C-alpha cells in the first residue's frame, strides 16, 4: 500500500535528494490546528506495529515496544541511506491506538486495563523485503525483546475527526471530550480506536509544550 500524496524520490547523477519529512508532506493528517476540530479522510498507510497492554507509564512491555519500533525504523532509514537510492526520509513520529474491553475504563483513566498498538508509519518505498532485511540486521546487533512481535501492516481509518492537543498527556481529557462532542453534534457515531500521534520528543520538551494529534474515526 502506498503513502498518499508522496512519490518515490529519485536522483540523477550529481543530484542531492533532500530527506522527505512525511509529517510535513501529509500536513493535514500530522500537523492539524489546535484551535478547532477538523474532519479528515485518512487513507491506508503502511506501519511498523507492536501490540501490548497495561499502563504505559510503568509497563516494561510498553518500553520494549518503543525500543523495537524505533530500532526498526532507524535500521530501515540507514539501510536505505547506505544503498544510496535517494530514498532518504525523516523517521515519522510514534503513534498509538488505544482502547479497553470496557471503554469506560479507558475514558476514566484506569490505565492498567488499557490495550494499545504502538506504530511508526513508513514511506511508500519501504517494502516487506526492506523490513525483513532490517529485522535480521536489528536482531543481529541488538535483538530488542519486542522484535518478534513487530509486524508490517497496512492500516486505514477513513473519515475521522482530529485536533492538536498542546500540553501534558495527563490533561488530554477536555480535548478528547471536545473531539467526541464534535462527532456527536454532527450526527455521527464514533467507531474504531482512539488514535494519538506524538509530535516531538517528550524527553526534550516541556510538558506544557508537548503536541499530540488526537484522532477518532466516525461514521
């Protein structure tokens, strides 16, 4: 499956191809306004994915998933760079799908019962063969614990509402309520999973400056 709106980079002799930053190429999906909820149509895209469950704040499983995802994303990036094909790109942000068997537990913040899929989107020119080669390389060098659970999969959401939340993750609830209200007031119903996209690095960003895209598919 192809990343929408982004063509495969190519070079000719003597050309230098700049790195493709997919969050900027797909600005309407990855860099929405924080001032208003908007409707977007999210097409199928390819992702590295790892599933898990439990409180992300103290879960070793969550940390293992992050390690495997970033390890694979950067291994793929540098393998393509080394091949000198011109297919250079900025590693896209971490994303998460969140849910619980009882969604009231999710909305009430009972994190121990949360389930999640962490994922990093991949450019259209990354293939199954690239992923297989990167998996073997990463296993040889570091062998992160969650690597056997990592998969390469196409995921699409279709019609969705989204908004940029600015501030700590712990203060997302009013933004989520606003998002849900937008869907309800438009005569629609939520479907699918709560989706968050983490723009920037929380280790290097003040909590009040964190940016998180919050997305919810609807019908």
